[in-house]
C-alpha cells in the first residue's frame, strides 16, 4: 500500500488498480496540467489597439489624485499631478493642459491621432504615455511616473553643488537621450520642450534610487510640444517684469534659435524698433513647398512610418520658414545644451538675465566655447557638442547619426552564434506555453541576478541584434538575426507569430525584459529554486497558497502597469480563463474555503473538492510537467512531497529555507514597472554609493565647522 495523496487515498500499485485509483484521486489531487497556448491567444495577450482620446467619465472612474498638494505648476497654463489607478493601485503622472492653449486646437482629429501614436511609443528612456482623456476644457495625458528630482538636481546634490560629471557619465546621459529621440523622430514625433527639468531618473526596478545600481534617464513630456503645448520660446511675455521671470528665462535658455525668431521680433517691436517680416529665400521657399504642411512625405531618417500629418502640422508652427522641414532639430539643440552643462558645469547662457540680450545672444551669437572651461574635455566630446549647437538646423546631425559617433557609440562585444541560436530555440519552445506559464517565466527572468549567465547572454545578443542602437528590437531586426540559422527558420512556421508572442504588451517592438524572458532556457523555468522565488512573488500574503487575485495583481504590476485600462482588462480575461480551467479559487468565499479545508471537508463538500489549492507542490507540479512525462509518477511525487511537508515539516524540494528579500517585485508595489535598457556604458551613470555619500557629508560638515559654509562648487 502507498499513500497516494495527502488526503489519505490508499491505492494499490499493482494489477491495474492504479488506473482506478487515479480516477478517484482526480477529485481532489487535481492531476490536470497547465492548459497549452491556444491559437487565438498564442500571441501577446494584449492584441487590441490602444484607445484614443477618452471622456472625463472614464478618467474619473479609473484614477484618483494622491494629494492635490503634490500638484506641480510648470507655468500659468500647465501642471502635472500624481494620480493613482483605482483598479491596480499603481501611481502615474497626469499632465493637465488647457485645450484653449493647444497649438493644434483647431484640428481635434489631428490631436487624437497624435495621442494614439504617442501611446503606442515605448522606449527605455521615455516616460511611457498610458492613455489620454478630454476632461472638460483640458487634455489629460496619463504617463509613467519616474523618480524625482530632475537629473541635474540629482547630480548637483551628488557632486556637492555643481551638476558636472565625468566625461563617460556625460556621454552615457547624452546617448540615452538621443536613443529615445531617435525613435521619436523616426515616428514623426518631436519633443519641442526638452529642457533639464524634463530629464528624470528611474531605478531598474521602477522605484526610487537604489545605491550602486545603474540609473536610467527618463524623458518626460515627449510629444507634447508643438501639438498640445507651445514649444520652448513661444508664449513667453516680452516684459522683464513678469511674475514668472525665472521660469520664462529658463524656457528661453533652452529654446532653439529657429523657435525664437518671432519672439525676437516681438522684443524689437516692444522696444520701438522697426520690424520687417522675414522673407524666405528661394531655397527656403522651395524646401517648404516641397516638404511642408501641404505634402510632407519625406523624413530625415529612415523608418518613419507614423505621424506624418502631425509632423506636417508641427512644421507650420516653426518660426523660421527654413527650419520647417526639420522641426526635430530643435530637440538636437536642446541635447547640445544639456551636454554642454554636464561637461563644464553650467549652461552657456546662464549669465544672461535680460530677455532681449538673451534672445539676441542665442539667435545671432550662438554658443561660445571658452578654452579655459573646456581644457579638461576631450576634443571628441567638444566636437559632438559643437555639432549639436549649430545655429542652422540643417547643419545639426540627426539623433541616429549622433549615435554612430565614436564618442557615443557603444562597442558591441562579439556573441558566439551558438548562443544566439539557443536563445531563438528557447523562444520557439516557450511559445507553446499558456499565458499563466509565460507570466511565471517573466517573473523568473525578472528575479535572475544581473550576473546570471542567461541575463548576460541575452543582453549581449540583444545588443548585437539591435542594429540601430535605439534600445528596442523591431520585427526586421529580429528576422535578420533568425536568417543566420536556416534550420531554425524552417522549424518556425510563422516568424511574425513568434515575435508577437514575445511582444507581451503589443508595442510592435521587443524591449530587453521581453527578450530575456522569452528566451529563458526551459531548464531555468523548471528549476526548483527559481520556482520557489517566483511562488513567493505571487504569494504576497505568505499564506502558502496562490489565489486568482494574487496572480492578477502581479500581472498588473509586471505586464499591465504601462497599459491602458482596456488592454489591462484584456490581459486579465486571458489569465482568468486559464486559471478557471485549473479551478483556482477566485472569490473571497472560495479562497476561505480552500485555505481552511480539511480532509473531512473535502469528503463531504463537492465545492471544496473541485477547487484547486495552488500551494508550492501544486505550483512546482504545474510548471515542471511536460508532455512526455509519466503523469502518474509526477502526481505521486507531488502528493508525497506535500504529505511529508504537512505532516513532518520536511521540505523535500530543499528550497523553503530561502526566505531572503526578493529581488523582484519591489517593496513599493505602487511604483510602475519601467523598461530597462540593454545599452549601458560600463562605469556610466550610477546611483551614489552609500559609503561615498556618507564620506562626502562628513567632509562637508568638517569644512563647515572650520570655516563656515563652503562656496558653491568648492567641493
């Protein structure tokens, strides 16, 4: 005789009695495996289109303010406020802009198309736009929440008052900004308001700063300029007596010369000077007629597929007719100013406090490079900054061209082709799994340490496949990599389906996390230690049993934090269907029944017998069971291990002693999940080490006690 299950079914393992016992044990032992992937949902669970502009009722039903005092006024007509999703509890930033101030207010259809394109855009260095609303007389744009303070404030605090960094760190910041702008410009999206306050930070886990972990720059407000908000340099008062003089001067210092032409004429008129309307040259007229608002089809960079109508409308808002074909070059000017500040510690126009003097210097004088200030900066860095700060936008390079510059270009380390082939093979195998198993695989991939062999191999392969260095893999780049393996290409019937299955959020690109998870070796997804860590991530209340709600909550945190509400609901329905097939407890009554059920309860209560408690033994069984496995043997192992653990307190898996804090999810479950970048300079931008920070504070306190407060930059 053998104890077949923890509910004391005694079955004879001889003379065919096993089959009879197995049918009896199905009532409470739950031998059914995880459902396989269905053809209709084999691709990403989020297949539906992102919603366009939504109503105020939908906004009120989905979000609530954290605290109104968290409201941040950026100018008289714009603010942002922190909000929280009512369904998931995740926190976001809501940009609030009056419709009356939108430059494209006369074309509501253009604005809706623009916001739809913006919400489709995903990049590791962009604050992801989740969804947008028309809220009475304002536009509300809900976006990913990055960490505060802004980049320059953080660096100034780290460096003792001066936001100057090493050349390697400056190159890393500039490269991150340009990689995001490269994607925006290819999709005909222009930031238009890029300034230091728009550069925020995000830790790798989506929370606040983590000491010693690489930091990522996040660009806030991308795509809002020119369409929903005036670009920098427009809408500013000509008077120096304004109540917001500091903000207005800050806006003017970051504006490109081509966007200040109209403001310069206003200043001249206010001073009583004669002002003549600008007359475009023949070349400028030809450029505008050929590529202007009426028929702009050509793009400055390859791969632009969306937003042409928006880009044409943006071109008509340019002050300088000669710059109307190149609106994105205003962003390049802003990056040049930021790079200048990072390398020498101050802005090139910081000392000018008069609007007329400031605008004249920007439009006609340009940026001056003092040999004394730049003596410790390499010639390569200076050449890059100088190229971005040309007065003529036509002379400035594109973001893609700058990323190929040796000062910014990342060196690709060679990756053995057998390693890449194995990653593609793993992706094809993982495609066969259902959505619940794919979610488990993603959790395991998130929890693997950065030095894990799979993370290192997948990251190196991702960088090798990412030919345009924008931090994302397109279907073209993915297919080009697969062509190196004809044997695999023949086995994979539909490359597009494989790519869509890996693209979990339906963005038409693969980010680093999606690639790492999709290519996770099957043996890592069946390792008992990895499964125990993943189980603990689901079992947040430490009851030892996973419920449907716990699975859905983790899915919201991992895969739904940057999705619109309709897309999140689509993802939840897919998971509910699979968990329903497994009879996992979902309602509060079912959860209570499962957690309090005894052997006697299951014998007399059919509902208790039907529900499937997902404890670690059940979780391990579901994740390890393969098609070729002996079902009876695996069920016996599961029930014996459960019986020994519950009756004797012995863990035959030998993993339950590992109770250290989990690497993922973060302790702050309200922080939205952020996309990581595979491209990172070794020794690049990083959070300050706690020991270095303590030593710096000690030195500063010692100097203060000796001779008073040190002067700015003295450290």
